[in-house]
């Protein structure tokens, strides 16, 4: 149960939900930049939502599958294909043994997630499989994938086996008739509804809560944040998004004591250019915090490539948490939907395979 | 009954800023009550409880920040007290607790809290049961019962340091800047005891308080591309130890053979917030022996 990395892509790493409980020791959380797409990919392959998967950045890898594998690709569209045939996103796909899955550059979004039923098996560090690149901890040997790496996935789950059976059944029952054996892959004829998916854009609007030091900024700077737009700088990475736009100025300069920061924290160094902290952020920071991007909009940020333009809209904690809980319910509903879909034999739906999402 | 209905109800439905202002008002109100040693809301409030220094606000939608004062020297014991309590008695949905210099962040999972609020608020329905409100109220309850004088005793950690030479290439510079001899710098640095305010910047990196300003030295103009793990440095009036090899601009005055960060251990960090640290000078030979044993 092995994948051989023929080409690694720009930055392909093993990630999970992140490494919590060790921030007090200065250990960064890391984990998937777009937790929603990552969780969807796991759910679609019958994994627990927190199984280790690949995060693929901007330019994708070429991966050789030695055995049959049930996979799902969610997030950015990097035109994944096997033998020149496009592999659709946001649905389970049974990749046949000895197939080469090739990704190109991102056409939409910036990060894709490849989950495999059984989850990727890497040595856990501090309870997590995530790669913490700067310290070389976790994931695959503490680093991004390189050519020749061999990834191993775990034993099939019961849910994965059910999905796999239903994919094979779909092909057999298809009006175009069997032949499942000689196809390089079998994609489900259903996918997560586009209504449930975030709309990736190069000009997303992200919502924020006022940060702890919001009131220390000048009134015109607060106006610039709320009404203006900021370009994602070329040095943006998993640690943080460096934004370029109108300078955000304090009323008066003040030295602050370092305090905990989190994903979405918008800190403003003395040059006035905000930085949105992302998955690989340090655990604490000493710059004033003007805003905090809400959790449900972090996927939008993660999928905005450098050069994208952000605008901001203020919400309150009540709204932010309402949205967060609604997103959790969506994920639970997707999970339940997948289970229902594969447990019922397709013929009981009366030709449900004709619907394509 | 759960929590602190006065704050809870009054705050609901208000915007965040007013919400905060309101909380502080109520806290001060309560502080007066507490100072007189009265019962508040049917509950005895401890004289000198942490609640009178506390300022609670959201840190995004999955964490809450508790500020416990303005200066690290006054907040140190309060932070240690709160963390020790929350480690032993985690809040519902608590993920982890992270100290800063004057604050503590508590990460939580709102989804785990949501069902709890629905039960608690059945008699007083609100349009949306906000997990943050729930966590804040729980924290106020806890802070009311805590007193910094009950802080658990600090662990003392001795860190052997080989000062100067190859281990501390900047020792002479620090001495020259302060009109001292290298030996005097070593004596001053190793005679003080330091408190670990927090770990941050890099895994296992301690922010230490208590350095003598007589050996202060500004950061180096050109940071070194690589400072070895274990290097003991001075930057401004701060001193610290590099747990992993990293670029750095601190003046390196010595090196310890101890490993401050070992990812395969649990906990991975030698130090934690609240510890007391002392540096003990060791010879080059002792350093080499120590390394050899490891």
C-alpha cells in the first residue's frame, strides 16, 4: 500500500488537524491550511476527519500508486489526471494499481488535499502527523516530499470498504456496461454539493473580529482596514500572509509584552503592513493585533494565491461562532450523506447515477 | 444554576466592545464587594481573588484571552495559579492553555460547549447560545475562587553553562560594553535566579525575567546565520537559551549541554512557565564530559 513520489510539486506535505496541547512549549500547531477541504477529503474516503493527508501547494506532484487506493481530492483545482483523463474533485475516486496521478498548477484556489482511505501512516510526534517544517518535526521525515519518497497508507476502514463497493457497483450497473477492470480510475457519480462548498476567489471578502489592540489604531487606519483592500504579498506562506496596502498606524507607539496568538490573528509590525497568521504561526507574538479573521473564512484565505486581493468585513463573536458551528454541522451532514449514499444499493434509487453534481 | 447570571444576561445581545466594558464594570463592582469580604450572588468571594485583576476577551472564535494585569512581575504568580488550576480542572471543551507574559489564552472547541448551553439556558432563551459567553462565565467563576498566594511551588531548574571561548564568542563584547571583566559578567549572570514567564519564539525557548541590567547588551548588528542549540544569549535586558539551532542576533555568552527541547519526550520542553532557573558555570572539560555522556 505504497505511493511513490515521481515529482514532489512545489510544496507537498503530510498534514492533519494540527498539533495542539504543546503550544505552551513553543511548538507550533501546523496542520492543514484549509481545514474544511482537508476534512471533506477524509470524509469522502471513509476516514476519520482527522486522518493524515497530503497538502499540495500551487503546483502539484506526480504520484505513482502501487496498489488500488480509494482517494478524494478536495480544495484547489490543479487539474489532476490519470492517463490524461481528468480526475474530478470533491468525490471518492478508486485509483487502480499502477496508475500515475498527475497534478498541474492551480487553476482555482491554492491548496489541494489528497486523502487516502486508511490515512497516511507517518510517525506521530506529540500526538500529530502534521509537518512542522521549520523545526523538521512530524509528517514525512519532518520535511516536504521529494522525488523518490515512498508514502504508506493504513488499513481500510469499514466506511472506506463500503464506498469502494458502491463505486464498483455503480460501474457494473451503468448503462454503458461494466469494464471496471480496465479503467485507470473509477470516480463516484456524486459529489459534495457545490452549495456546501466555499467559493474560492482571487478577491475574497474575509470576516474579522476586532483584535485585542483594535482600539490602539488610528481611526483612519481602522477605516482603511474596513473599506480598503489588501494584496496578498509574494512572501506569504504557511506561517503567515503578508498583506500590502494602506499602512495601518497606531495612535501612539507602544511596546507590548508577547502574548499568545492564533490562526487568523492579524498583527501589525511597525512598518504598518498587516500579517495574517496561518497554520505554521509562532505560538506567541509581540506586535499589536488589529483583527482576528474568523475560523470559517480561513479556508478562503488559504485558497487565495499571492497577488490575490482581500477585503475585510467586521462581525462579532456571536456571528463568528454561529458560522463555525454551522460549518461543523455541514461536515457532519456530509459525513452522514456519504454513509447513506453508499449503504443503500444504487438500484433502490432508481437510476440515481444519472445525476451529476 | 450555572455561572454568573448577572454578567451572562446583561452581556447577551450587546456588541463586543460594550460587552467588555460592561464586564469590567461589573467586575469592579464585584471587587468592591469582594474586598469587604461579603457574599456575592449567594457565594462567598475570596478576598484578593484573581477576578479583580482579570480582563477577559475573545482571541478569535476558538480561544479566550484572560489578561491578569499590566506588568509581568505582578502577573507571574497569577498566571501560574490559573494554569495550575485549569490543568487539574479543565473547562468543558478545553483544548489547551497557553501563557503569555501578562495573559493566558485558553483554546476551546465551541462545538463541545454548544450542547451544554442549550440545557443551561432553557429557562432564559436567547437568540443564539454563544459558547464564548459560556466559557467567559465559567472563567469568572473560577477566577473568583483563586488567589495568587496559593500558587503551586515553583520548580527550580539548574542549567550548567560553559561561559566564554568557543561556547560564548560574545562574552568579551558584553563585558566591554558594560565596563566589566568577562569574569564579572559570568558572576552576575550566574548569581541571579530567573523566572520563566513563557515559552515562545521557538520550541522550548524560555522568556526569562530577572536579568541584572548591568550586563545588558543590544542585539548584534548582523544576526548570525546559525546559532548552535544550547547557546545562552543576551539581548537588551533579556537573557535566554536557544533550544534548537537557528539564526539569531543575541549576544552568545555561553552554551549549555542540556537539551531544552526534545520532540520525542513528553513534555518536549525542559522548562515551562513558572519555573525558576539558575545558571551554574562549568568548565570546558565538564561541558565535553557532559556532551560525551549524552
